[in-house]
C-alpha cells in the first residue's frame, strides 16, 4: 500500500517520448520548408539525436524519478545548446 502511485509514471514517460517526437517532427518539417537542403538535413539529424536520447532514457534501467528528471532536462539542454550555437 505504501508504493501505490497516484498516477502511472510509465504512461507519463510514454507521453513524454511522444511529445518529444512530435515537437522534433514539427521543427524538422518547418526546417525542410524554410531552409536550404543542407541545413534542413543537419536539423533533421540533430532532431534524430534528440529523439534517440529520449528513447535511450526510456529504456535505461534507472529509477523512475531520475528518468523523469532526464525527460524534463532534454528540452532544456537542447534550448540552451541552440542559444549557444545559433
């Protein structure tokens, strides 16, 4: 009874992956339509790297709390990297 969660964290992690994939897909599609082909290809590979990080995080055998922390840090790290690189 003490380990009862008010919500299902595994379902929350799945939603986090889906939201990450959707955002990366939207940014990649926008890049294809507004940038030249070389820059768009670079943006697509960068997006695939972000998705790969999220999927790896989902399958890591670590605590659910640390997984949740990593899921929340991935977008923040990407935003900081974009500010530094652009």
